[in-house]
C-alpha cells in the first residue's frame, strides 16, 4: 500500500486536480438531492396543499441567525484555504476550527428549534409543510455534521503540513452546505407568497 | 494545491452577503408578494452566485465544471416541469385528491 496517499492526489487527466473534480461531482449529485426536495416542496405549495401557512410558525430570527452563522463559517473556511495556500498552517488550522465552531452553533440553534416544535406537539407527520421542514433541515443538518467531522480530520493533517490541498476540497463542500441553507431559509422561514 | 489565482477580498464579499441577508429578511416584512419574491428568492439567487463564484472560485474554474453544474440544474428543471403539468392538475378521470381523501392512504397501507 502506498504511504504517499491516494494515487489521485498526484495526477490529473482533465486539467483539474482529481480531488477537486471528485468533489464537484459529489456536489453535482447533491444538486439532485436537495434540488429534488425543494422542487417537491414547491409542487405541493403551488398546488395549495394544506399546512403551508405553518411557515408563520418557524422562527425567522433563528433562521436568519443560522444563515449569518453559515455565511461567516463559509468566510472562515475560504480564509483557511487561502492560509493553507500561503503555507500558514497555524492560521489554516485555527480557521478550520472556527468553521467547525460555526457548524456547532448552527446545530445548537437547530436543536433548540426542533425541541421547541416537538414539545409543542409538531412533528414530522403533522402535515406536508412540517414533513418537508424536518426532512430538509434534518438532511441538511446531517450534511453539516459530516462536514464538521471531515474538517476535523483534515485539520490534523494540516497541522502536520500534510495534504493541504484538502482544505480547498472540504471548503467546496462547506460552501455547498451554505448554499443549500441559503435556499432553505426563504422557503421554510419566510415564504408567505 | 489549486492553480495560482488572485484571491478576491473575502471579507468584503462576506460583508455584502450580510447586507443582502438583511434585505432578504426585511423585504418580506412589508408583506407585498412581489417584494417578498424579489427580496427573499431573488436575493437568495444572488447570494448563491456570489458564494459559488467568489468563495468556491467557480469564476476561475475550468469550463467542464460549469457544464457539469448547468447540465445538473437543467435536468432538475426537466424533472420538475416534466411532471408538474400532471401533478399540478386537479381534474381528470383518474385524479384523486390524495391529500384530502384518506382512502388513498388506506389503499397504500
């Protein structure tokens, strides 16, 4: 087994580093997952399915704060990438953990929202709107958790000055998670149209 | 490591993203439908483009990535519009209101 890491790290056939191409493929497939979910939401909404007036019951302040948190964490992960490119591994490590902290804050706010809804008797099976709400935000939260775990793993490699190119790759994934939330926020928290 | 290119001013981009966020939250408070659509959804599209172009460096990426993403979004549109005409229809010989009609659920169970 090679001790130098995956073969893909050291070659490219398309002019794009293989790891980066692979991450873009993953993000392209995720477009179908979240895009499909959002499209189904819109189909039900435009078909006047009952329950969509419950969008009033979601906390716009919590959603807006979470959007701010994710935008800020997107900034920190791209600064981590810029620092890694310059060879400033200490700064890159700190920025990565700042991003992980942002993810944690996001999850804490989501936990508060979920618990307040569930204690109020609103669950996944309440109506179509809440099914979408819990499914879409739950799936998104799972992606946030996965991103945080991978960022943690990459950070320890960065501290050893190994595989610095992976900071950009996890950054791409994290920006996508942010973009998904940018679309989920208006349709689940604001949409009274 | 990625190919060398100048990094944009990320903090300035983040600042503008926050301004757009504030507008997208304030706009719907006016409760005017077209303002809600423009501010909430239009600004979401602008923010998405800014994050993709500036943070994800899509503006520096090779065209193959653009083609990949455009094809995916196009297919998403095909899947949506391909079925929407049928699903959005609320009449017809075989049509049942499965949301209001519990017999649909009982049949499936």
